[in-house]
């Protein structure tokens, strides 16, 4: 029996691409997306979307929340391209985070009930973060294994903010007495984490796993040979984040294409050189929104005839078994 995974990458406001792809797929097939998948995974902005879907939020509503709040989460200014503007942009985050997180919290509250707990979610989900207190990666998970006894008591909105707490962009997140940062520091594309979760904790044979992975148009960063070699903070600028993100994603895609073959489908779009100048992790202008939505619509058109996508989207995942929380199986665990 097929086991379907939906994995959503991080990428700041470029996550509008992910939300648009999902909204158009949901509209095309006419049913809630989460009902098609046995496991959801998401990092950073992808984590917020995955948690919203796991709470049965329609993808179109998630997309609209990002459209409404984009300029309050991030910036209404175009991408900084000139030397002085880049330097000014870097100076903004030299001593403190670039944004205070207020807009992010507001957007999250429109996607997820602020009182909802992980144990209230109806679909399996895993969300990567970095636990700065322990100095380790940490995945927040629904209670779909008997050993997962703690996370079901944590607020979904707190996990959404934690996985999105990108260093220099947003403040470090707090959950209880612990500090957290963006899961994109090690798993911007959580595809391999999701496959491991299915294999190890849910005991799904690799031959039964399908993965639909959706990116955020994050660029394949490269340098010209004329670039100076001794780059500092200003020289690297936002290119450092792009390099980390794109390298992680390309590795995840490469590894899973080898392991799963045609059972792994990646929906993503490479920005053109012109688009790169207009788009960015924290650029939420109206022009950027239009470009991102256009790229997403083109990507959906390209995959509608993909047999694996059609198979996944026409399927219906069985109700998951939870051991704790609101929807705990009576024979599986206590609430």
C-alpha cells in the first residue's frame, strides 16, 4: 500500500510559491490536500504551511494569509542590489534581528488557532528546528509513535514560529525554557527526514513510499570567476543564505531521486537572472508576489500530467493512529 509524503521547503517569503502551488493543486483536485498524504513535513515557511494543512486549513486560505501579511512580516522594499543599499541592509541586522517577529506571529495566528496543540492536529506532521539550549537539531512531531510523549502538549503556533526563527532575520524563539532557531539551518528541504520518519518510526518499506516535494524557487547560487576571493560579510551578504539553502536542497533532491526514482517528484522553479534581482527571502512587494504566483502557476501546469502526481492526488490516506492527545487511539495510548 502506498505511503504518501508531502515535504515543503523553507525560503522566507518565497514560500508564497509553495502556498500557491498547493492552493492550485487543491483547486484542481477538489479535496483538502492533507487528506492525500500519510505524513506532512515542513521547514520554516514550509513548516507553517504544513502545520496549517495538518490543522485542516484550506491551502487557499494559507496563501491569502501570506499575501495579506507579507509586507508586515518582511519588507515592502525591493531587493537591495546596489553596494550602498546592500551595506545598509546588512547593517540593519548587524546587532539585532532585522524584524521583530510581530508580523510573523500575526500571520501564523491567521493560519493556525493560537490555542491549538500539536495533539489537536488531525494529520501526522514533523517540523525541524534547532534547539539552541541543547545545541542539537530537534523535530517536533505529532504523537504518531508511542515514544512521542511530549510534543502533543505544545502549542502549534509556538512550533510554527520556532521553525521560522531564521538567524539575523527574526528573534530566537522560546518554547518553555528552551530556545529555538530555524530548522533550515540543517534541513531546509526536510525530504530525507520525512522518509526516515516513515521507514524507522512507522515501519514503512521504502518500496511503498512516494514523496511530493515542493520548493520555494530558491536559486542555485553560483559565482563568476571574476568574483573576489576574500569575501567578507558585505561581499557574501544574502548570498550566504542562498548558498546554504540551495546546497542543502540539491543534496536532498539528489539523494532521494536515487533512492525513490519516479516515486520522488520535486516541484520547483529556477529563477531567471532578472527575477533574482527582484525576489528575495524577505522581499514581499506586490511585484514580487505577482512574480512568485506566476512561477507557481507555471509549475503546476507542468506537473498536472505527471502520473505519480495524479496517483497521489487521487488517493485518500487512512486516518492516522495517534498514541496521545485529543485524537489518541483508544487502544494506542492515553490522552
